[in-house]
C-alpha cells in the first residue's frame, strides 16, 4: 500500500474511533483508497443531510491527527501498524460489523486457531482454577489464548498460556504505550518475548478510558474461533464479548457455576440461552473442526500442570490439604495436620520459596 493511503487510514481511524464506521467501510471496499475521504466532497458518498453533517466533523477531526508523526513513533517503539486496506489485515476482522480501521501490534501476530477466555476481574478460587487449567491445557495443545489483559480471569489466562509455553494475544483498550492495568506491563513484555502479541485499535497516547473496553471486546471475539466465559455477573464485560461473538457467528462457551453465586449469573444465563456448557477441555476440543485439530498437539491436552515439588513430606501434606480446602490460616493448617505452629512455618517457607503457595488476606492458598 502507498504510504499516503496508510497515513489517510490512520487519520480516519483516529477520527472515527467512537462512531459507527460502516459507511467508511463501504466506501473503502468500493474505492480501495482512503484518500478519497479527504479529496472528494462527502456528498459523493452520503446523501442524508443529518448523517452528512455528523461525518463532516469526523473527517475534520481526522485531518487534525498527525499520522506521519504517529507512524514514526510506532517505528521507534517496535510497533507494527496494519490498516484495513493492507493485504495482511486479518480476515477474521475484515468481515465483522464496524471493523477497526487500524491495528497497532507489538509482537508476532498469531494466525493459529485461537480461543478467547474472558471473565470477571474479581474471580473466586473456582474461577481462577478453571481459567488456569483451561488456558494451560489449550495452550499446551498449540491453541492461541486471546484475552483482554484485565485483572482477574484475563490475567490468569495469559499467564497460564505462557506457563504452557504457548502463545497468547492481549487486546487492550488504550494505546500500546499506556498499558492498563499498569502492573501487567511486565506481562505484556513476556507475551511478546514468547511469540505472542499485544494489540490495540487505539492510537498511541490513548488513555484507558472506561468506554474503550466494551468496544475492544469485539476484537477479542472476532480473532477467536470461540469465546469461553468463566465467571461474571449479568453486567460483566465478558457477556459483552459473548454478545459480540454471537453477532459475529462465533461459538460461545461457558463454565457452569454455583446457583447461589452472583459471579455464576452470566455463564449460567449464557448456557440457558444456548451456549455450550464446558466442564473439561475435551468439551472445547470437540467443537473444533477436524482440519484444525490435525495441526494441534492433541496428545498434550491431558497434561495439567502440577508443580514439581522438591520439598519435605510434611510440606507436601500442606500442599495437598490446600488443594482440597482452597484457603486456610496457619492455625487451621496446624490443627488439621497436627503440626506445631513454630515448626509449620518451616514447611510453609519451603512452599513459598517455590512459589507454590501464596498468602492472601491471612490465608494460604495454592498459587495457580
């Protein structure tokens, strides 16, 4: 693509981020050029006066965006920019309603089959465990794990895909130089170093504004063969991702949850409405076309990561107890295993030094 056309598309992307760009897509598909928006009278493309006035403002805003400087900044920071008219623009995005006009990508854009895993930012132990297991097993089979880098289920999914030495894609709701949440900045570096990517449709410098995140969810679902929802209330952002997936013709899956937990409201409702209930990784694999399965390392899918614990027998007892009881105070562990409290902390130190357990709110739990 000519550099001028790429610059025009970056301008259009910046000017239309918060509007429906369907009319622009129609023009781009027919004209195969972005410069026509700046060279022609918009009346050539829009007849309705109300729509015309609204989109004149979009084009005016687009003209103010310094696309040349933007492209220079991206090159300096190792960020690749793919626009709607580029040949390597992903087909999975090209055919959805309101596709992004530009994608900012750091890392290796993964073209292998992807499953998105999404859920609440405040998961229970049940949610954390399921996100960990599913992300690890799917990634170990060669499936790309796509999520949104948010706290909770998203973060756990990315991390466990990396633990499995697999690839993961993080789609964020801000500029690539404004990673949010900030504590996940190192995680994004790990994602890129391990062959995955971090991507956004938002120009550099864009802050993580609240209304950016629901919109970015359409990219998460579109890049994925299917979306798996793990915990979330009725108003959870993960249900927005599920709705986008349905609109885009993708499969929606959900992990059933306890009927007395509000974080199960979302997944349980999705299942009632027709989503696939998922209780093990083979439920997911069974939905994947055989042609794709042939490319995967299926023999690895039954490998659930267990920490190789080179610790004392008593420390192993503590670990096994926490696997069953989820979270316990030191006093509770001492009573249940009949270990003197002063001696107990020696065994706890063994496990903590291997990052096998973690202390949260005064209780020890398995570090998934």
